[in-house]
């Protein structure tokens, strides 16, 4: 054996060294690294917490907005209620002012207007050979109308036991019956079987300085109207009759007795009964409340 040319190793025989690694296949991709499950759970948990925080913040903000809106709505309602109350107060004030103006207008003294309202209820009354005035009072009842007059107008008829009198208006005559009298206060009550519009008794007693209209038939002259003021209200025992009397300065004459003394509201304050013989401007009337109480009429 030539040492310079050693023999080739035996093909297929055992090798004293490890086999050579096979080269990688051309074009192959490396295998992915495995994912840790614990890390994924942590990320998802963090996301869930963050989402809860965000939702909580949104809920708090919405709650505050809702509360703010409720406050705004309540304030708006309060403002509306306040404005409505203020408007109601202004309306009440205006209505009160209108009522006061209407009352003042109604209290303006206009004898023509008062006379026009009163005259249809005033009649000339004849009792034997005496004449005076009577006026319908209140509302008719059962086809019967009540009249008031002065007692001394029907004195002769009453004393002789008769009750028949005659009422006259606009040329028409109507039979009347004296149903009750009070000689002390000089008033009498007459009934007539007809429906006539009655005058309303005054809601307040007469007062000094109050303007009045007197309607009657002086000397038989029907529908005579005079105007004046209440001079004084004389109490009972003052020397002008058994009961209280209203003194007024409107001119009256025989035949005015029994006629109504009317205020600016077209209400009867008294029944004319007498005048001073030796003086001018002193007339007397029985207060209407005396007749209302005596005859249970008003």
C-alpha cells in the first residue's frame, strides 16, 4: 500500500463521524411562535375594564344632562306659572277697574235716565175725592202686583170700611184694593190683579247729600219729576212723625204723597209723605225699609 495514496473509504459502511445535516428545502416558511393564553386573557380583561369605565363616565354625563334638563324644565314651568299668576292678577285688576268705572258711571246723576226707568211703575191713585201717587214694588206674584202709597191718601176709604181705589197710568185705569195700612208711619199697601214692573227697594239706607229724584202726580198732574238731594235723615222722635224720616229738598206738592223717592241706582229710598207748609225745599219721606219691615214686603 502506497502511503501517499490511501484507499477510499468503504461506500455504505459505517462512518466514524455523525451524518451531515440535510440542507433546508428551498422556499419553506419558518414555523410561527406559539401564543401565550395568559397574555390574551389579560388584554381582554383590560379592554373590558376600560369599556366599563367609559360606559360609566357616559352614564354619569347623561344622568347629569338629564338632571340639568329636568331642572330647566321645572324652571320653565315655574316661570310659566309665575307669568300666568301675574297675568291673572293683571286681569283681575283690570276687571276690578272696569267694575269700578261701571259703578261710577252708574252713579252719575242723570234725572232723565232715572225718570225714564221709574215712570212706568208709578201710578196716580184715586181714593174717593182724594188723589195721590202709588208705585209698584217688587216682582208680580200670581198675576198680582203690590203697590205702596201714603196712608193719608186712602184714609177716607179705609175709615169708612172700604178698600177699593183706582190706579191710573197712560190714560188707562185699573182697580186696586187696599190690603194693609200703618197709620203711625203713614204708609199703605195696595194690591192690583195685573202684572206691572215693580221698583227695587234701595240696598242701603239714604244718606245726607245723596242725590234723589221724586216722581208723582202733584195736583193730579201725572208723571211729574223733580230732583234734589237728601238734606238729612231724621230719627224717630225728632218731631217729624212717629218713625224715622228722610228730609229732602226736591220740590213736592199735594198729590206727590205716596210717590217714590229714588236714588241714582234707580232704587226706592223712601215714600214721599209731606212737605213743610211755611217753608220751601223741605220734603219728608218714610224710609223704604220701614214699609218693607211693616208689610214683610222686600
